[in-house]
């Protein structure tokens, strides 16, 4: 048995120099060898089996769609895939560019009718705009994109998520500031469905001017503004949006409002000012002393709703004000905790927020801090085409001409330029064909195959520096397969050694993390992940000590991880 014909290599190619041409030599030698072998095999009465690696035929795939599957075209309309194929329409469809991370139009380059099938799998996917659903029908072998990569349709089940094209409103930075700042105070978010939510804030009749100002700041995402409802209160509400649904998940992880961790780094003076407008008060008045009446110096008080009963939220609030070099004190007030600012700390606090407190709320500022409000230029939100995970609500077989299904047994598919994917009724599906260099050979010709998937982005500000990746050994001829690990893969750098030191050190308890700051054995490593990596890169002595401590714990069996050789440890230290 010869395994395989594709692996047979001419002697000249092995012993020759790089760059020499050997076009067709393997085929000629194989032809000659078979002619010689024929006589020898006949005389010796031997059976010789040749195994070859067959490349997938271009233009033929097993996965296809039913005639009535709607394909999303570049102009936003939809067309049955059967009509596109039968009429060989040269139109552009919407496709997803994974490198640019955007939806873009691409031209159909080929059309395929791939025979008949006994049944299709019919998928129903949740719809982000309502509690309804949308769906498509395909064969079990067609590949559909999920947050975990491409999967065959027959591998998916109810509850799994697939990647879906949606058009939604992207909030401007100004709108996000208004919503997040208000959420710290009287604002709240209400869920509309599983994906979307809306922001809402309600005040008494005396604050109707402030509610009108909030509606103006929220701009075109405002859906409802009432200056006086049945209770006499003023209300502002926004549209049902995906981004606000995301914020609901961050501020209400267990259906109770918290101060999320990301806000410690992203909070702005404008957000703090909106918090104070909603839940702050100015403490003034007079105090009698020795027969005289004295004017009290103004002080700020900030109510924290239920945040004061949450240790994590209290810690984040302390860190928020520490960023602005302000140190308030916590005080019990009835069932809640409030933040009291001393006279000195109040001055710093008022100086911070005064430019962002609008006219209707200036009464909450001391006189010397009023009339500083600067009206920002209004910004318009924009419509964005996004790729979002949506849950599968139902999967069922769809048999042509049965149970009222008036569809053809014929299978249809298309080929799309460049990105090799398109949207079937909004769901991202693979192109026909989806080719791999080497055809089918790659998966069994290689000795080791690694499946690498990004699970998180690593950012420095708004710039993406790299990603956290999960690597699984899906094939290994030289060692045990199916091992799995995670590490940081930095652009223009590769695997981050320093990132591994931070991750393993923190996991083993060697590196301490407090907020965003890292510390090792009393040595401050840096504030923030990127700064800590830079410190370890520049301070080889400290990184060497951490590495030796990690290796020692691994040898002692304190943590079971992938084997780390002592020679690698000493080499890295050098």
C-alpha cells in the first residue's frame, strides 16, 4: 500500500536546489513506474493499492439552499436564491469582510444547481427588532458562521448562536455619555426584547426643563418626551436599540443596577456631572454660634442608590473619584449610603463638573460656579451594518411537497467574489465552494494542525493591539492531541511572552492585581495591561524572577499546565 501518491517526491526535487523547476516530473515518473510495476505485480501475484489525495472539485459543494431562501442584495432588497441561479443574475450581494470587520457588497461570480435532496433543515432565528423570528432552509452540510467559527448546519441546535446581519443605530460619544452618566443617577434601562432595550428617566414637574434638555442631548434617538404625565412627572425615553441592550447587560448583570468595572477607566467629567444632576444636592444654609448667624460654606452630597450596599460598586466609585484626585467619605443615610464631600473636596468637585451642568440644574452649584455651562455641538447618530450573534429558536426538517411545503427538491447555491460568503435571510453562510489550499489533502497530510480562534481584543485606547487567542491541537502525529491553551497574540510581535508572565503569575497568585494595577513582591509593575507588559519587557531582572517563580511552582505541582522545560526558563531569563 502506497500512502499516498501526492506524497511521492522525485529524487531531484529532494536533492536539488531551491527554485529549480520540476513541473510535471512527478506525473511522468508515476506513469513510467506504473507501466513497469504492471508486469512485476502480475508475475508475483501481488495487489498494490495506491492512495491518492483528491482535491475538491471547484464549483461543487454539498451544502445548498432551497429555492425560496432570501439572499440579501447590496441595495438592501432580497431575492430568492433560486431566481438568482436560474436567471444567472450578475448582481452584488452583501458579504462580510473578516479582515476589515465590515459588511460590504461583492459580485456573484458563479451559479450552481446541485441536484435534488429529500429534505432541507429549516432554521428559525430570533429577530432583534421584535419578539418574532426569521429563517432559511439549507442542507445539513452547508456551513453557517457562528461566534465560534464555521459550523455545518447539522451540527447546530436550538439555543446555539449564529452570526446575523443587522442594521442598527450607532450612538454618538455624546449620547453614550448622557446615557451612562444618567444611569449612575436616576436613569434606568428597560429591556424590550432579548437583544434591545431603551433608556428612560423620570423627574418631578419642577425638573421638566431638565428632562427637555436631556431629550435634546439624546437627539434623534429620543422616541418619547412628556413634560407632564398622569402623575404630573416629566419623562424622556429613547428608541429600542441594540447598543442600549448591551449597556443593560453591563449595568444590570443580575437584574440589579451596578457600577461596571469598565466605567472606572472610561468615565468623564460630563458623566459625573449628569450623575450629580440626577442624584446630587448642594448643602448650604446658616448656623448660629455664640449669638451670631454664620453662612455655611457650600458642600456637595451625592446619593448612590443601592450602590453603597455593593462592595464592588463602592470600590469602583472610590477609584472613579481617585482618578480626579477627589476623596469623598461614605455616610449612612436611612437605608442607603451617600457620598459626602468636605468643603475642600467640594471645591474640586464643583470645579470638575461646572462646565457640564446645564442651566436647569445650575441651582445645584454654588453661585461662583454657575454660568460656566458650554453647549456642545449636536451630533447625529448613524445607521451601521453589523454582524451580531442571534439565537436559534427552532430547527426542523422541511420535506418538499409534504405538510403544505410547496418547494422544489432542487438545491441552489452561488459563488461570491473575494469574501466567499453571503447572507441568507440575514444569516452569514459560506460561499460555494469554500476552498482550502491543497483541497482535502491539508487535513490529513499535515502532522500537526492547530485551531486558533480569537476570544478577546487587546486595546490601547481605541487602537487594537492584538488579541487573546484560544489554541486547540486538533491533530498531532508526534504527541498527544487535543491539548488546549490560551495566550496573547500581539500584532507585529507574535506571542506575547510578557503577557504570559502576567496571566500565569496572576493565576498562581504571584502577581497581584488591584483595579488595573499590577504588583509583584512589592514591586509596582504598571497600571494597565499594556503598561505592565512594557515594564516587564524593559526590566529583564523582574521578568526573570517571575518566570523562575512560575517554573518552581510548576515543578512543585502547584498548578497543572502545559509542560515548561527548565532549559527554556533559563534561556528566557538570560
